[in-house]
C-alpha cells in the first residue's frame, strides 16, 4: 500500500503563539491569547488584571472551539500571589473557568 505524503508546513507558520501582554499605569495589564492546533481546535482568550503589592486580580473571557463541537464560552476570575519570605520566593495562582 502506498502511503500518502503530507504537505510540509512553512517554517514561519506557528501553531501556538506566546500571549501578548499590554501594561499601563504600572499596575493594570491586559493579555490576549490565541492558540490553535490542527485537527483539534483553538482557544481564544482575553484577560484584564490589576496588581496591588504582591496580589494580582484578573478577569478573563474567551471561547474554546473544538473540531467536532459547538464553541464553548467561558469567564475566568483569577487571583495571583507573589512574594518573598526570607530566602524563599512564594508564587500561587488560582483560576476557575
């Protein structure tokens, strides 16, 4: 049986991209993300957050589009804690879609 050869992808074509972050007022940021996988689906998300000291609060929303299902929309609150206690650096993130 002869196997079918798949076409090669261009080198500059990326399946996933690093989130784009925009920061302003030294404490408020916005993050936008789009990740797609061939024959699986894609996720598109946007988040806005504000930092005060070691605590960052954020609220995100987006859509997940899988190949064989209708799009799923979600809203995601998020809390992040960063700090230094003596010789240790603390980091914790909680998020619920």
